[in-house]
C-alpha cells in the first residue's frame, strides 16, 4: 500500500486503530483491553462482568492518581468505546440471551501490536526470519511449478541434501544450534503465534463484511425473483469460498488433526526445557488451545452468518404481501444510502423484540389466606424460678461510639485504616465490635474493602486471652472533608 499524503489523511479518518491511539484515554483503554482480551484471551465477555472489572480498574486508578482522573462510570466508558463511530469494542447479543456481550475488534489488536513494537528489545534475531523468507519463496515457486521435470529435479535436490545430512550424522558430525540461534527462532515463534491469534478477530470481521455486502445487494435488488435467486444462490457460499475463507479452512483442518495437535504440544514442551531461551513465555503453553477456541469461534460465526443468510433469503422469497415487501425494501435502500453519511444516526430503540404474552389460564387462581386460630383459654402462670442470666448477657455495640472513634482517627486526614483506628481506640467488646466497624452508617466517610490484601486484628478477650482475627484491609475514606469532622466535634460537645 502506497503511503502518500492523501492516503494517510483518509486512513486517519477511517481507521479505528488510529483513532484509538489518538484518543484521550488511550492508556486506560489499551491497558484494560490488553489485560482482558489479549493476556487473558477473552473472546466474548458478558456486559455485567466487563462493567464490574472496569469499575475495579477505575477505582484502583482513581485511588492512586486522584478521584477526578476518570470521573465517569464504567458503563459510560463502555458505551463510548462500543459506539459505531469508534468501533473499539463490538457490542452484540448472543442467541437466546438478552444481556449484551462485548468483544475487542481488530483495531484493538492492531493498536496493541504497534505499542508492543515500540518497546526496546535486548535481543533482535534476524537469521530465522531470513530462513523463513527463503522457505516461503521455495514453497511458492515449487507449488506453482507445472513442469514435472522441474518438480522431479527439486525433489531430487532435497533428497540429496537429506542423504548428505544422514551421512554426516552417521559419521558423528552433528550441527547443533547455538544459544543465539535458539533465542532467535523462539522469538520469531512467539511473535508469529501472537500475530496469528490477533488475526482471527480481523478474519471474523472480514467475514461479517462479506455477509453485509451480500445482504446489501439483496436489499437493493430491483429485478425479478428468478434473477435474485440466481444471484443469491450463486453467492451463498461466497463467505467460505473466498480467498480468506479457503485459507482459514485449510488452517482449521490442519490444526484439528490429532497428530498435529500432539506434535505441537510435544514440540512446545521440549522447547520450554531449553536453557538457551531463558524464561519461556507462559502464554505459549496454552497457545494451541487459544488457537482452537478462536478458530472455532470464527468457524461458528461463518456457520451463523450462512444460516442467517438462508433465513433472510427465505423471508424474501416466501413473502406474499407485496406491499409490505416494497415498503421494507424502500426503508432498507434508504438506510443503505444514509449508512455512511456523517452525522446521521440510524439507531432505533425497541422496548422488546417480541411481545410478552400472558395467557389467562397461566395465571394462578386466588388462594384465600388461612388465619391461624388463637386460643387464649387455659393460660397458666409460669414458674418464676428460672435462670434469666442469658437475657442480660446480650452484647450491644453502640455504632455512634465507633463512628466518633473513626472521625477522631481521621482528624484532618482524608483516609485512615481500621488498624490505625484500633491502635488509637482498642476493641472493648471483642469480635462483635470488630464486625460492627465493617458496617458503620455515616455520611462523612465511606468504608472501602480491599479483598486482595489481609491483615490481623488482635484484642484481649475473656480470661485475658489474646484473640486474633484475619480480615480484609479496611480503609475509612472521607467523603466531605471538614463537614463530617465539624459534625463529630459538635456531637461530642467540643
């Protein structure tokens, strides 16, 4: 592709990857996308789960960088990132699900790949890539050769090289790759493996583009039914029969072979034991599984698009209401003409995709409430001689006292930990008081739990025995500086 000025200007306007790299929250998006969709290999994640994970990420960043660094909610950010004009996340509804799911687009993979290329590498190998170039060129020339004599000459040359290598091995001459050669080839293997996994999203997006083009052709068709049938039936397999489809199918069949899977796992296990490559990439161990999952997902997309195309065609052919069909085609043609016009919003919201029908016979019959009879006759006075100590042993923890202790510990600070608070105000009522600290109702501060870290709280219990409780790290953070402190001072009469 020629990178002249006009081409670069157009690419800057059209490329989602370029817009991602120049967005305001690029660091947040790339770090979050890389963690969820690249390092963890997620291909589809439910909206509620993604909102929760992004909310945790925003909370951690705001705690470290300031609460106004990322002021919007996690859902608001996801809505912006999945908007059609941005195209960084694909928001869709899986079959038989009313919850939206998200997946990263090919633009995200391209942007992350370019960012990774900016990092300096301590070792840059070149020999293996040169050998790969020669091998690919030989495969191309040999694969395109139609002359039988030329093919036989090439096969004879290969056999001669193999015979010579066998003779050298039998004579005890074994050529072993040095550490630099091993590191060079392992670096190329990991780069190619990551690139291949990233290409699946682009392949899947291209399949959807092929399907959309065919649907656009059907929607704008003005000819007779016979011509429409010839056009669609002749192009029905265009997704699988395209160059990209044939290449993907060949890769899929190659990877599904049990012998190839066993060979790949064995080779990866042997390579990881080589000391020359240093610490192996942990993702390479599960790379074959990630390939299979990504390939199966892409294959499933192709099957789903083909089935939808068949149903779409059936709806067009079997429709008997000509007037409705003309109106629908007019709307579709108008929508296609306005699809690429900037500033035109073609999104419409529906309350539901199908009406909710409740049959009268499905409603339960009225069931009267049965009142329990109360018989007050025959009541006798109880025995006064019983142990009432249990009634006076109940422990009541005053939350107002604990809230005042937190305010005193906060002082002029913005936050204070539970451990610091208890050092200034030790526990008086043991475990019950410790649990009460976890749910203090007060508008002046919020209670933040860090489930990733733990700390030990100690106190002296009954019979002067030391008690120890392991709890998550708890922090009391002020919500309105000055106001809550003044209220607590006034409450204490200071």
